[in-house]
């Protein structure tokens, strides 16, 4: 097992964040409060669904607004890169003219 494989394994076993926004007012609805929750985070890339399972996010108890930490954002990027290899390189260089096929 290489060092990068060890890092990937540890990264996928994301621990519960120590610092969080528990009890802070929601910035979207101003009625709810954020609490730490582990969810299956769903997003779309080129209209194709991408799901990151068991992701720690801040979740509003009223409107469902989600905020992600830096670690959670890296986890989302890693899943998008797994599903669409080279996606971030192509976006960075403005070469997103070719549509990806669903795998």
C-alpha cells in the first residue's frame, strides 16, 4: 500500500468535525438552526447525479440548507473526480466542450 492509498483510506473514513456551527442561525431562512449531520450529499455534474455517502455537513433544521466544511468539500471533489476523471483539469483550462458519458 502506498502513501497516497493510505491517505485515501483515511480521507474516506472522515471523522466527525470537532468545530461546528451547532445552534447558529441559518443564513438562508433565518428561522432554523444549524446542526451537524451525516447525510448522503447529492449534486449534479453535467446533469448526471453524483452522490457522496456519509458526508458530515451543517444542516438547517427548518429549510434543509447545507454548509460544507473544507474537508467535506475535498470529499465531494474526490467523488466527482472518481466519477468523471480529469473533470477539474478540464474545467480549470476551459476545455469543457466535450460532454462526459454516464458510466
